[in-house]
C-alpha cells in the first residue's frame, strides 16, 4: 500500500518548534517537539530537553529532593521521640534514630526517583 501521493522516497525536514526555517537537531525528550541545538538547553537523565520542559523537570527534581529531606528529618525525630519514650534517654537512642533515618532515606530513593537535570552549554543554532 503506497502512502498518499504514491511515493516513499519523500523526506520531510523537521523544523525547530521555536525558530521557523531552522532545522531541528533533535526532539525534546519530554514534549517530543523538534528543536535546534540552541533551544535544547537542558538535559534530563542525559537526554536533551527544551527550556520549558527542562525548567519544569528541574523544579520537580528540587521539590522531590526537598520532600525526601523533610521526610527523613521527620522520621529521625519521630524515632528519637519513640526511642526516648521506650528506653528513657539511653545513649544508644540517637544511634538507633540515625540508622532508621538512613534506612528511610534509602527506601525513599528507591521509590521516589529523582530525575538528574542539568543545563547544557549554549550551542550555536
């Protein structure tokens, strides 16, 4: 079955979504739009991203990191309080709370994957 127009050898050049007439170098890993090298100013988990998607993923990454830090801190303080109530302020309560906080942090890392977001060096486009 032939495509509309009857030819397979026709190539369509993809233009940059932000710069009309400029050929797209790659597509954004998030929104899948084609962009020139100058527009792909971010990397998310090693893949190119446009400015809008890169900034959004950067904000998301920072929010997840801050949430994980807060949860580990609350876990540490809760374990410290429970340990104090159960063991009446023995010297090892702080160590137990620290171990629990480390384990909680590791478990959160496994379930709440934080994307690695970096800015790319500016490129001519």
